[in-house]
């Protein structure tokens, strides 16, 4: 049974934060289950989020909620082992709206890290706003 792979020991990094204001728009707000807070990237092409899990995992689904007008049109999911190089796991194409969107991942390898690359944004300046992000799958024992 797939469950959330994100826990307190998951290390998260983001490409940027709007005006470097992490108190108001930091990465932690993607995981706080609040509809009032979000991660807001700064402007620029190819914004991204990377996650390093405390143990190896098999990813089966990605769930993400953008702010309409600030969604990514094309997204790429990459993964790798601890000391390996990132390889493309799959592409997904989100809708430009406020709803929670779900993307099943086909035939994913065992990984320790994933990176979600937002290749292009609906926003003219390349900003991406994410209210909620979750990665579902199974932990390897």
C-alpha cells in the first residue's frame, strides 16, 4: 500500500524563494497541510524541488497543488541513488488551476533522491507557487 514518503527526516531543497523571504514563502509550507501557506519561487526558468529520503524508496505517485496562473506546464521527475546521477523517471503535464493534481509514476526504480523540475511556468516571469506537495510510494526495508 502506497503512503507518503515525506517525513521529518526528508531533506528538501528548492531552486529559489521569492525575494529570499523564507519566513513567508519558504519550502516548509509545501508540507504543512495549510491552505493559507505556500512555497513561492522567485522568477527565472526551470524552478525545482529536490527531496532526499532517509532510506531508499519506490515512488508510485506525485501529488501537487499549484496556484492557478503560477503552475508549471511541463514537469520532469528525476531520481537517483545516494551518490548517483539523476536520471529522468517521467514527465507530467499539469493543469493551470488551484486543484490538487495527481500523477501516477510508471515503473519507477529504487531511489534515495528525487527532483521535480518545473520546466516552464504559466507565469510570464517563470514563478511557480506550490501549496501542497506529496510523494507516495513504498519504503525499501
